[in-house]
C-alpha cells in the first residue's frame, strides 16, 4: 500500500502513509473553504476530504445566491455539486473526479478548479492574508468513547479567478472576494451511521457552537467556542494574529447571539473580548447571507449528502434547493449555519475597524444561557 508520499520524510508511525495511525473508521483528513464578495449576494463553500478507513474520498461545491442580487439565479437558491470516488494513494495530487485542489505554496496559496460539471465550473486561487492559526485540539466524548478528536488550522485570505453557473461567468476579484479556510484531520463522525449500541446515559441534549474567523486590515481573528446545554464551555479558543505573525489570545469572551424572532437563525452577534494588555475589545458581527451547511454541504444532519458515504466510483450529482420551501426552512434551524460575515471591532479607545469573513453558528437542542429549554424552543 505504498504511494508517492512515502518518498518523503513525513512518517509519524512505522507504516505506509496510506495507513492512518488510528484504525477508527471515522478517521478523516479534509479541507474547507468559503468565498464571498462582501455584498451578501453570493456565498460559495467548498471542500475535499479523504476517509482512508472507509476507502472513500469526496468533494463538494455549494453556492448560494440572493434573490435580486447581481449574480442572477432563480431566487433564493442553494446549489450543490457533489463528487465521490474510491480513495487512491496519490494524495499529493488531491482530486475527486473533475475536482482538483493544488497546493501551490504550502500554508499560503491554493488553487481549486473543476471543469463544467452539471452546469457549474470553477477556477479559483486562494492567497493567505495572514499566517495560519493553529487551533486548540478539539475533543468530544460520548460516554467512554472519543467521538471527535481533531486538529485544525485556520486562515483568512483573498480569492481570484472565476465561477461559471449555468452559462453565467462570475469574475472573482481579489480586491473584494475574501473568505476563510481550515484544514482538519483526526476523528469525527463520518460515513454511514453506525449501530447505536446502548443509549447514551445521560442522553445527548444538544450543543452550542460559534466560529468567527474575520480579516481586518492589520489583523485577523479566529474565535471558536463550544458550550454544553448548561452553558459549560468545553472549547474556548480566541486568537488574534497580526500581519507580522504575532499571535495574541483574547481571553474568555462574553457572547450574545441575536436571533431572528421565532427562529434559531442568527442575524448577528456581540462578542466582548480582552486584548493581551487587558483592554476591552468588542466585535459587533452581522449576517449578510445565511447558508445552512447541512443543506447540500454534507455536515451534520444533511439528508442528501454525508461526507465519507460510499456512492460508487466516479460519482457526481447536482442538487438545487429552494430556500423558501417550507420543508427546507424547517430544516435550517436544526444544524450549523455559515453566514457571509461582517464585523466591526471597537477597541478601548473607541477606534472602530471593519472586518469580513465567516460567521458560523449553531444552537442545537437545549442551551440554558440562550433560553432554549429543548430542541423546539425558539427565540422570542
């Protein structure tokens, strides 16, 4: 099971690179990217993943366009193209079918491209604006079993190139197009559902998640917070990185999510953090366009596409979702939503700076600090 990567001195265990150090079926290794032009008219999300213990690799490209925006479309739609295939050992050349990810300059420049597939094509180049941020390890357990044990790094950057959607070409100008990316690997639930075994004791009541990578002129932030139903914070990773590579922790932020009445879909958030010198920082975040990533993106609860599921060799498909369909609307609040994000950072002297990137949030099940008593409670 040797492959091209075995020529390089990168081994971590005494076996071929093709064999993960863990035999857990849920071992994964993947990339995530998002891109937008700061208008809220369009948001593209894409990624590629390898699942060696399932024998699968796959990729997806998800794009949302706002009705009445400058990028056309047939209304508030979300369109996904999915690619899946049997895994191979040449992971230096990352590809699934027509989808290719090329590492032009490690930790700085990436090219993603695929030829016209079911009416959609892309040729996009990512360039980092700041160094990557290594996030804290993310670990979750269900009973005694580790269900998530992941390492990630994140980065803010610009995009250039073009998109084509049903014959319409969209020029991606790095002067306006921006986004975030992350690389993650480890263990998390993937593929077909496993047998349940003994019911969880206590039962799973939900989780609260916040992820805000944003780029400002002279710094970027990466804020990651996860809380249990009672508000206990199991993950608190709040970092600011400057152009010169300096990294600063932002303490233990206080967060207020602003929900649309009668829903769990946020319109924004207020984050109060602390700079390294002890002074206050405030981030006022707003959503310019919400995109539920469990509707065609393959993340938790997606009924159409789950990362790592075996679809057969050389599989491709396109799915288009009407985001005004009551059935889709009903699903939207039961998963994580990625938003075109705008933020204003105000420091202790009152100086305000504008930033752009990703605002990602999910409030699933009970969360006492938010006033959500169960899975069906919504904001007043």
